[in-house]
C-alpha cells in the first residue's frame, strides 16, 4: 500500500472511491489500526458518493514505530494532513473515533483551512476527569496489560475478546467468532504495546481543548453512545457544547466501539456534517 510522510514518520494508508470529488479521512482510536475502519464501512461511504481514506496512526499498524521518542497530539494531527497531501486533497471531511476524535478536533483547530466538516465520535475535549470519565471496569481495559501472546496466545485472545465485550455496545453485540478473528488478525498484522503507551502520553499532554474548540467555524456533528463506559457520555456532551453550532447525536445502546450494526448510524452522521458543509458553501 502507499505511504505518506510527515518528517521521519511514514504513514500507511488506503483509499476507496478515488473517482469521487469529496474526501472523508477516517482517524483511528488509541492503539487501533486502520482496519478498525473495515472495508465494508469504507465501501458504504463510497456508495454515498465520497472517497474514503483510512490510515495507521504513528506507532501502530504498519506506520512508523517511534521507539524511545515522544510526540504530541498536534503531531498526529499533522500526520493526517500529510496523508491528505499525499493523495492531493486540499480540503476534506474529517472523522475520528475516541483518540481519533481528539485528533479530529486538533486537525480542525490547527488546520482549519483543510477541514470541510468534522465528526467527533465517542470522544472528549480533554483527557482527564471531570471531562473524560470511565467506569473502573472500562479503565482496566487500558490499564491491565494482556498476557504475553508468544507464551500464552489463547489467553491473549481471550483477554482481547473480554476487553472488547467490556467496552462494547450492549445494543449491538459482536458475534463471538468475529471478535476472536479481529483480535487474532490485528495481532498478526502488527503488535506494538509500547506505541500505545506513547499515544496515551500524547493524549495526556494535549490538555483541555475546550477554549480552542469554541473558536471553530466548521460544520460539526458529535456522536456518542449513551452506554459508553470508557469515554462516558459527558465527553460527547462537552465536545458538542464547545463547538459552535455542533449537532449532538446520542445513540442508545452504543458503547465504545464500532460494530457492524452501527455502520449506517455513524455514516449518516458523517454525511450529515458533510451536507451542512455543502449548504454553507
């Protein structure tokens, strides 16, 4: 697959629907690879008339791993811009989940001239309480390390499936076999727990974006699950309150994941933000 470059960082990316004039760039959450925006999801966006771009954030997947180096959320926002530059897109609709939602916010703050619309999904305008709150069980998903996959692979898979269930959407549960396959395929594609730790440091270093979000003049839709235990609903509510004119969509039964049953719901939100941008134009 092609790669974009931001300084010394190379970013693995993939495009869908290159014949379409308007682009949606999809940004992943903490430690998640671009495959968390599955091909069927991207194809649904293409069917709506958009080019879709997914990419691996730095320190995850097949993008550059930055052993021993630190960075901030602004660097990750610049990575997204580097991907747009690589495909020759001057302005795009930007959508992100969880940490990807934070990066989406940072892209809009730091590069407003590159953003047509933004969709912030299951995210928050800051990384700590009282803005970002988690249940103890959901917090453990981030704080309890998995078994060593080389020594105890089945225990590693079971741990990953359990974590997915813990933070997942109770109204849209995954098939057990599909969850197992996701854990296994992601491990085989790339496994870099040290990179996840550096991404968490970048999130924490960014502070509170609320005041910066208040300066935005971009059509925005904020999506959040009413049953999200990892980034509890207050995160989405405060994000929407901060962005002038933002639409807040609270989704019953949605937790902190993107199961197939919610593809159409999330795509509808992205398209709604994009449509508002067209109306403004």
